[in-house]
């Protein structure tokens, strides 16, 4: 008979695994949105980009017979949808909130229509190639955190690489300085010879690519299939994560883990036999979203030009 400590460690290990698994798509989307918002653009349409990426990944994996092909298709789908927002909000100077809302609603209808056209009114039980866990020998055997950190599918390993890379680009390169200037002081950036619309367009499309990858992760590394509206508000949670992470790439990843833990609580409490309606656990990440946006973790200073349409100097 195993000692009680063994059962406790097993519950903690399962909790950590669930936390990382849930946090991965949130962190990917939040990482892209962090770059977008540091340039002065807020794209609340990343929910639509994630959903488009999820459908693109499902179709791409099905047609190409490869999870990597599906992931690429998901990224391209996210970029294509976000391009519409970028043209309206950045190129034409339209209202970013209205454009983002329209993008999300449009993507919800478009993905549903494409899915039904491809698989019928009742849909289909898709059987897709998916990403398998990649383990680091030795480290995967560590107690509690071994499998949670060192036995993850490819998108999570990509997150491990992308987070420090994005931080380095933003903090240590001329491109990062230019992008941050576009978000903090666009008039001064223009005076320095920078092309603010081009910087914002590039940052917005990068955010769309990351949202598409996040949607692909849901399909190819977690669910193994596609369902209409399967993102279930994760794009909006990613925006809250950017705020909680103080518009810092590594902070966004840490905040995503907090939200992942809020979602993973339901598995941990069910494992130990806590008799609480599961709906309360489903509410946890959304309650955490409201608390983050209300500034419970402290007030954060957003980029000065965030959400302000670009106006060429007269």
C-alpha cells in the first residue's frame, strides 16, 4: 500500500500538468498580444484569430496528414484574419475596439459556416494527427514538476523558446526600441524617422500569428478535434493576461500559468474528492479575468498610445 505522501504527490503532479497544458494556448496568444499592445494597438479580435487558427489547423492537418502542416495552416489562418483587422484599424485608422469586435463575431460565423460546409450540418468526428509529448530523459523523472515541465508537446516547447526571444527582441534590440516607441510616443517616433504604421502593422500580424498558433495548439495538442466556438473566450482571457503580466513577455507567461492553475483546480479538487459543484471550478478562470482587469494585482501602466488611432502629423 502506497503511503499518503505518494497520493499527495500524484495529485500535485496532475495539477501541475493540467496547469501547463491549459496555460500553453493562453500564453501563446498573450505573448503575441503583448507585442501588439506594446506597439500601441489593442486587438480584442484575437478570440476570432484563435478560432480561425483552430479551424485552419484542423483542415490543414486533415488534408496534409501532418500535425506540423496543421500548425502552419493555423498560423496562416490567424494571420489572414488578423490582416483584416490590421487594415481597418491601423491602415485606415478605424476604431480598434469596434474592428476587433467585428473580427471576433465575423470569425465565429465564418468558421462555423466553413466547418459545416466541409463536414455537414451535424459536423463530423474528426480524426486528426496530433502532437505527442516530447520528454527530456532524466528530467522527466523529477517529482511533481518532471512531467509537467519536461514532457510536453511541441507547442509548449515552442513557448519555452519564444518567450525569452520576444523579451530579448523587445528589450535589447533596435526593433524592440522602435516598436515600444510607436506605442509610447508615436509623434516622437515619427520625428526620429520611424514608420509607425508599418511597425504597428507588423506587430499586429505577429499577434495574429501567435493567436493562430494558440488555436492550433487547442486542436493538435489538446482536443484532437475541432468544434464550433471551441476557444470559449480564451482570447479575451489572453487580453486580461497581458494586463496582469504588465505588458511584459515573461510576465504574460507567468500570468498565463496563474490562469492555468485556476482552471486546473477543478481536476485537483475532484481527485481529492471535494464535493463541490464543478460549475464553480469552471467559473474560476473567468473570475480571475475580472479580478485582473479590476486591478486586484495592482494597477499597471499601459503604453501611452494604446488604442489611440494613428494620425499622421499635419
